[in-house]
C-alpha cells in the first residue's frame, strides 16, 4: 500500500513538473528571437530578425 501512495504522489509531482516545463518553454519561445543573444560569453545582436544567423554587434 505504501508503494501505491508513493507512486501516486510521484505521478502527481511529475505531472506538475511537465506542465511547468511546457508552459515555461512556450513563454521562452514567445518572448525569444531577435535582440541580443549570448553564445559562450560572446554577445551578438541579430541584424536581420527573419534570418537564422547573427552578426557581432558593432560598437
């Protein structure tokens, strides 16, 4: 009986974690794209929002 309760609690916690992960990834995708991006500490600014490549920012 204890394993049944433990499995039930684990399932509920896993379900909430999955819902949080899906919601968080949707927020990141919605707010992401364009702007300044960082890759291994180098800061880049996307000059073309529709393109897939970014150029280093000109100072």
